[in-house]
C-alpha cells in the first residue's frame, strides 16, 4: 500500500518533519518552524547516562518525544492519535490499515536499523513518516540531512520499530492525524495567528520556571558545571567528547539546531503579525545559536594532549553564558507575549 498523491515535505528535525508530512497530506500546509513553535518544542534536558563512568549524559535542546506533536495538534485543533502494537506483525498491519485509510503514519524508530543511516549508534527516539508499506519495501520521509524521501526493506523498518535499545525507546509506536478542523484548511493563516502568542507565552513561562536539575536553564547550568571535568570523568574522552559535539551538531538533539528553528518560528510570527516587537528576539536567538555553535566547535576539536582542558573550560563557560542569555531572553519574551496574548505573566 502506497499513497498515490503524497508529496514529501522536507525538514531539519525528525519529529517536526514527520508531523509536517502528516498535516500536509491531511490538507494543512504549515512550516516546520511554525509547528516547532506551536509545539513549544524548545527546552534543555539533562538525562543521566546509564553508566556515568563510561558515557556522557543525554543533553537535549528540546522537550520529550511526542509531546511536541501533541502540543502542536492541540493548538491547531487537529486530532492526533497514538497507539502502540504488541509485536512487529500487528505493528505493520496497523500501519498498512492506516495507509489504506489515507493517512501518513508517523513511527518511532531506532536509527541503528535504518539502512540509509550512516550512524551505527542506537538512538530510538527518531521519528519518520511512512507513506508506503508492503511485504518487501517501506517508503518513508526522514530529515533533509538523511535524504528526505527514502525506500528501505520492510524488514529494516520492522527491526527499527521493534528496538528497545538506545535513548527513550518506544517500540511499535505510531502516530497519525485523524481529523483536521475545516477552518484549519480553509483559513490556515487565521488559525496560526490566533495561536502564536499563546504558544510563545507558554514556552517563555516554562523556560523561566525552576523545574529541577533535569529540565530547563537549571539543567543547562548543571551541564556547564560538569563539562570542564569530562576529560577526567569520561572513558576515552578523545573519542567521547568530540562525539558529543558531532551528535549535538548533526543529530539535531543539541541546542544549536533547535535555537535556530525557534528563531525561524519567531521570524515567521513577525511576518504574519507584521509586529516589529519580535525583531530583537529573532536576533537574540540567532546570537544564542551562534554561541551554541562555538561551544560545539570546542567539543569537536577536543584532544586531551592538545589543549583539551582549555577547550572544555571554554565550552563550560560558554554554556553558562548561554544559560544567562536565554534566561534574560525568555523573561523579556514572557512580558511581550503576555501583553500580546492578553494573558497574565
């Protein structure tokens, strides 16, 4: 079964790319950046490594998987359905049934088992959109970095969906958009304009709250306090530390890509509202993104015998500075958003 009228929509982040493809096929053409903003996707999370002596913690620049899609669909009034099958056979049957009903299906996968992925690491919180599946082949859309529309063996997709290895696995999970409100397809711009400031306010409020040592800016400062010691606390730091930098840059999980995506969301919001008050926030997020890139450069250049400790200390100082910048930025954004949304700070 393959959707004949499907047109792949490209993106830079896996879950927003998947959601964009599901919504576009259902009749709502919305940009990836807008979905990320309405989904209130920006964050910082610190998740402890299973073996702290041999692996880095998982440091992410976004909220947890699937929550972004739930938030965005709730803002748009779209009905998002989630289900999890007990085994590979029923999981494949469920996708085939949804395709036959005309839905693009989002699935959670472990990238290790995707034939077109160059990484040989287990990462099970990756999302792709399925638009075709039979006994031999699967037709999917991944991020632009991974080539966009791809065809792979159905067995490869089955293994990827069944995996319980890697970060936050969700074996046999699938998502689809069951129904869109008519107004979202006939007057998309009006729906978006009604929701933008509410989403900005909710995001800014969450980012300025103290949510403990694992979430938000406090988690970022916790990570900053530890990075300078990675040369001593991590096994094989000459491999591990640059690996963290590459993961942040290319896997999309780190801060830089999500700050760039949120800046794009604010830029689109400014265009829709013709509101110059958003201009400094766009610039500020671009500046933060550049600081993230500088920190990543320091990590990827790490060599213990070649000034490695200085690079770690510089990266730690940068992350502290980023936390301060984001704190000030979101506090200002909260005031503006509350005023525009007519809601209390």
